């Protein structure tokens, strides 16, 4: 089954088409999962090699992005296990590059600090919760799409997303110096 078989399967996106359409998504997703810039090209290549081995993406209930995210999560987790040093170290260079654009040094410094806090808060989440959080909050995938794409029940998506949001908010508040009192204590302070 070569190129002729692919041509006969309508709607299937081969690895090349997936790369052209979704390389930016996969790169951003891997970075948000904590992949260092130095490892990004190799892991991206691995994602698309796996996509090729699986015969590409066939349209169905999952979107190409959630299908690729599922592959990327497994590759990122395997990469994490294989590394000897701690995974998820903050890549200050990548954060600074993402903050670029504003010519004001003060505004750039504030944006870099804010992005750094967000990245650190994301890195405080375990990989599965971080992936769900990124897919829902940043990539704007629906819970149903995430469930289908990752092959898990939608109830699991909701519960993990709830926990991820809670943990992210705690980490963000702590890192930004805005530790908030629990709601029941805030009302008692009035």
C-alpha cells in the first residue's frame, strides 16, 4: 500500500499535509508541555513520523489537532522519562522570543515576566492535566473533541480540566505574588 492506496482514501491527510497545516500547533503544544527548544525539532519530527506510520489522519470524530496532540503527549512523556535531568525547566529564551514585538524595553520586560509566570504555572501541572488545559484554554478545543482525540471519556476530561484549572490558578497566584484567600475566608473578612 503506497501512494496509490493513500490517493484512494478520500479525506485522509498524510504526514506531509498534516505538517504543512499543523506544524505550528504541534510546536507550540510541545513547548507548552515543557519541551525545551533544543529538543523541539527532534520531537516534532517524531510526532510526524508516527503520524506517517499510522497512515495519516482520517476524518472522523476527532480533529487533526487533537489527534496530533495525543501523539505529541505520548512522545513528550517518553522523552521526559528518557531524560536524566529534570524536564520542564523554563526556557527563558523561548519565553523572551514569544514576548517580542513591543519596542518598549519596560513593556517587553513585563510581558516576558508575565509569560514566564504563566509557563512556570503550566509546568507545575502534570503532563496529562497540562495537555488538557492547553487544548481547552489555549487551543480552544471543546471537551467533546478532546475526549475523542485523546480516547478518554468526556467526564474524565471535565474532571481533569477542573483540577488543572484549580492547580494552575494556585500556581499562578503563588508565582505572581498574589496568594488569594479561599472564598469562604474572603467573605468572613468583610
